[in-house]
């Protein structure tokens, strides 16, 4: 992307070098040997291409008829042939099925940005409970708080860290028994979304941005609870992080997609800046990308004319975007998404875009005219059989 970037480039700390010829020459033979050993030692590693037996979201998860969750279709393989090309920084063992991304946050150096004030009126909007779960506060009580739980029921919590506002609310899609998309090698979208959200939060906080995350561990959380937190906190930006499945086919470059709220120009700018930064960062990787023919910055109307996706529709009034920056169902992209190095690259792209959104009037780029979509969103996000995590 050739967009102007008025502020100095961010000096981000992770030593990531997608194109490193010397490193390639010296280390690729060693990595290949390690990969062969790993493959030989891992009897249950699924085949990468053409695997159609990947489970979809838990059978106990209700299918939401109004498309409250993010993805069009999740969990299925894509069905077209791919050649896996692992970039030099992607160690093959990291792609093993079921491996949860580590939460190690690498230190980063971000300049303190000249940020707008946080929206707040002095009343507590959310609570970080002693177990780290973030809940919307419905009412402060004499001896605690009445809250809306992740399963969208009312409960009382006696203590926690009071949260009054934030510049940004980050939303890691899916969680718990709702993994979202599952890659051919078994990588769960819920894990990738959370790892990237955590890294994005750490990077933004380094720059002085106040961030609240809707989901802070691997538990289920309804769309109502996610948007309840966002609406209560009323941030400048609400970013729901997802990863995609079912591309139209091979794509010439990153097939990133961001959805914006139809009636909100700031949502549109937020989505376009994230798209711009993501494509610029991802283009360093020479892999067999996948995409939809209308990849880019777009919207999806519901049958009544508003936003189709519940995360965008229910947060109307708060500038929000739903990001689907890579295809977990595409083996080379799954390999990237399972690596901590690439998780950091995506987090840096998100953080840089959000900082630009907060501190400039840059319009972003990548707008496309979406083709009409009829396939329903993936299941999940509802409250049937939902079990809340422990709060204290
Ligand atoms: Zn998703």
C-alpha cells in the first residue's frame, strides 16, 4: 500500500525478518531437518491439504439465525490445492494441532502518542474481576456490583478493578467450546484471536492507549456480553478480531478483509486503516495466499438494511470493525497464524492502524464493492448451554 504515513514509523521490538536471505541460507536446512524429525515423531498430525473432516463449532453451540457472529462459514477446509511454503521464521512444530499460542508478549518500543481523552463520566462501566474476567457493570451496589456475565446473565460480583473508560475495546472472537474456524492442522481461531488481541493490547498500552478487552482467556462469551461491554465503555474504537475460512480461491497477495458499520464513517476509516496496515505488513510473506474475489474493506447489509453482523449491529454508535485478516483454512496462512512471530506482526499492524485512527485523519484504503452474500454466518455467540467462567 502506498498511503502516506505522517507519523514516524513505529519502532517495534520484535526481531521479525520475513525476508532474510542470510538467515534462510544458514537456517533453512536445519529447520527442514527439524521439520522432518517433528513430522516423523508426530503420528497424529493431520494432513494439510484436502482435509474435510475438520470439526465445526461444538454441536452444543446454537446456530444463530441472525448472524450474530463474525464469520460466514467456519471450520471447513477450503478444498483447493495448496503448496505449503513455510517462511523462515515459522518453526514447523508450532503448527501442531491443538497447541494453544503462548501468551508471552515480547517487549516493544512505541512512542507515546498524542491521544484524545478517554470518554468517561466518572461512573464505573466494567469490572476486571479477581480472576481476570472483564464484565459489564450494570449497577454499583453497596457490597459489590451487579454485572452482565459473558453468558449474558445478571450476577453479583463482590470485588474487582473498576474500569471507567477506554480509547479502544478489543474483542477476541469466539472462545471456550466455540473455537470458530479450525485450520487443517487443528489451529483454533479462538486461540489465535486471543493471542493477537493480547499482543495488540500490550503494544497499544505501551503507547499510552487505554484498552479494555472483552475476552481475556479461553472462555465462551456471547455477542450480547461483548457488545454490552463496548456500548457501556463507549470507546473511540471497537475492534473484533477474527480469522477467516472458505476463501473463493488462491489470491495474489494477502486476502485480508475488514467489515465496517454501514452508517458510520469513523467505522469505515478504522476498517480501512487496519486493512492498509495489515496488507502492507503481510505482503512481506511470499506464500500461497487465499482470498475472496472482493477482498478488502467492505460492509454486509442484513435483510432489514442495517449491519448483518451482530457485533457491528449491536454496537451501533460505537465505531466498530470486524477484522478477518487471514484465512486460517488455508494451510500456509494457518502456519503463519500459529507462529508467535506472525501473531506479533499482525498485532503490530493492528496497533499501528489503531494509533493512526486515534491520532490522524487518514482515510485508509482498500474499499471494495462487496458481492451479495447469502451464506449465513458461522454458529456461535449465543447463550444456549453457556457456562460462565469463575469470577473470584
Ligand atoms: Zn470468527
